């Protein structure tokens, strides 16, 4: 049974194939409108979500399938103490494929070990968010025409940002990639990402606290919000939440070909004045998320023989 728990579960060839399928869906959506007819997607969201949950539901509907599930832990039997393992076994009786977002790192992995249907990780704590990464890769590919030979700036919360961790893991598999890691000291990239991905693979990277200094070098700027829900200390959050705010003025020295991404939701880390800049890609990124999830659902159901 194939699952998507981390982006490393898929080879480069499989990722490229998913991107190609997503681009074909964009070009001819009617061709895919019944490929999941009679199939059901279960969405198990133990944490709040707008884009990810709705994009999965929209994706399944546009493939001709149905959707069931819950949008908060309190509306599920988790409120009664049911384990993730038991929930996975139960959902396997009702659906053909499941998507799980959970506040605990590793919960989707536990679900996959107890499920008889494909499991997709839609975000587990501060660890991984592989389907957002697929949306990011599709966006970069469509904007830049390639996934290699570029400088990528990752800015903001690099410590708790699961989208950042997944994107580094994915992009480090392509040639000619360099990362510039832009954050305050308290929110620097975790050492295990450096040790297990960047240093292990010999990927060049810089760490800096200055967005202004990094800006002229970047082909892609990936902004993130400082996440209140990941802090144990409210005062630390308040002190750091406005560390990096992207404004039109900060883009004066940026490349004309820069692509600005953000996994959303934003709070105030990107000024609304940037929205009209042709380099802003974050709302395209949302739409691309639906298309790549359509490709992913189709692929996993085919792999499962469903």
C-alpha cells in the first residue's frame, strides 16, 4: 500500500509524473472529471485548516468522487479517547483513501501502519507537510519552467515551519539548488534538517538574519508566518511575530524574475501592497494545490488497485 507521509516517500520520477498529470488536468479538466466516480475520500483534520482541507475536498469532487470526514478533533471520537490507530482502522471500512492533519508529529505514520487504504499526511505538528510541498513544486515549475539551478530564500519561522522542512527535503534532490535561510536566531532551521539533508547531501546554504541582504540573490522567496500555535511562551511569540514583513519597498532590489511564494495563511508578513506585484505567486499556489492533490489522489488510488 502506497502512502504519502513525507516527500521522501516519492522518487523524483514520481514527483515529476505528478506534476505532469497536474499540468494535464489544468489543460483538460474534463478528461479527469469521472476518474474517481464511486470513490470516497475521508478528511481527518485534528487541527484547523482552510486551504488544505478544502482543496482536498474540491480535488476529490472534481475527480467525480465523494467526501466524508471531520474538521476538528472535538467532533470525532478522539474526544472520547480513541487512538489514531483505531481511527485509521475504522475509516478504512468507510473510505477508499484518507487525508490526515494532526497536531502530533508522526500521527499520520501511525495511521498508515494501521490502515488498509492509502493515507496522505496533510501536516503533522511542526514536522512535515508533503502535499503543500507538491503544490510548491508545481508552482515553481510553472513559474520558472524548471526545478533546478536556482537560489531559494526561505524566510521567517524556519524552526517550526513544516512547509519549509518539506520543501528543503524536496528541492535538495534537484541539481544546482542553493538555499538562503533567513530568520532570527530563535527560529533558525532545526539541526536535524542541516545534518540529515543539507550537510549530508552537500547542498550549499547560507544563514542570515537580513532579508534585505539576501533579496538581490533570490530566484524564489518563500515567506512564512511566525506561528503562534507552535510557541509555548506567548511573550516569545509577540517578540518575534513581526520579525520579517515583506513590503513593496523591500522588493526594489529583487530580481524582476523573482517568484514570491507563501503557504498561507498570512497574518502581516506580506503587505497587501505586494499582492498586485506580478512576482506574487501565493494565490496561484493555492489553486495549484488543488490540481496537484487531484493528481496525487488519482495516483494513490491507482497504486492501491482501487
